[in-house]
C-alpha cells in the first residue's frame, strides 16, 4: 500500500479494510490447514470403516462420517469465503470511491458467511453425536470384554477415536471462521 493511499482513505474505511485483510488471511490459512488435516483423517477413517466385523450393523459410524464429510465440504466453502474477505479488503482500499463496496454489501457478505458456517457447524455437530453414539453403543455391547474365537469382536479401536478427532478438527475450523467473521461484523458496526 502506498503512503499517499493511506491519506486518501477515510480512517474508518482504512480500519475496516485492514480488519478484512487480516481476518480474511487468518481465517483462510487456519481453515485451509485444518481442512486438509481433517480430510486426511476422515479418508483414513473411511478406508478403515469396513475392516471391523459388524461395522455395518452400527449405522452411527457411517452416518457420523457422512455428516462430518458434509461439514468438511462446508469448511472448504467457507475457506473460499474467507479468501473473498481479502478481495473485499482490496476493493475497500481502492482509490476510486465508486469501486468500494458499501457497508451494507460488506455486512451482507459477513452475514451470509455466518449462516453458511452455522449450517456447517450444525451438520458437523449432528455427525459428532452420531459418532459418539456409535462409540457408546460399541463400548456398551454385552461381551465386549471377551474375545470370541473366529470373530474380531466389537471393540472401540484407535481408528474410531481418530475419526472423532477429524470431526473435532472440522468443528474447530468452523469456529475459527465464525470468530473471524463476527469480529469483522463488530468492526463494521463500530465504524
């Protein structure tokens, strides 16, 4: 940014543009890293889903993985949305006042981002409940402590906990986006 641009922008617009740029990049990179990690964790969990005997009889695991995968897709969408915040910051810094988005446009973008992320959070929380329910069902199954010859038995395996960790990573990514977006909304409302 050139020094003369700082003086041509109104201070409120400069403060909002800087907030959009900073929060957009923080949200983008945090979500991008978490989305990749969650994708790898969930792919590993999906690959190991059918290795347990009786896994098909516990629909909670498949439902939990499916709902978490939908939540992960929404994380990728909100990652793109966060990148859009950095583009919005660039337009706010424009010398041409007619190219600058209005506060209403910026607020509308933030509110739509919040709605998208809240929907993703809801779906991911539903997936979390299904996963926890399936883990509880497996751990409370009679005879879990005994090994039946010729069967694998139903045990809570490390991969089950790994899938639950993937779900938690998706929830963290949604939280980061919501926190950054709410901070931006607060910044606009204070200007």
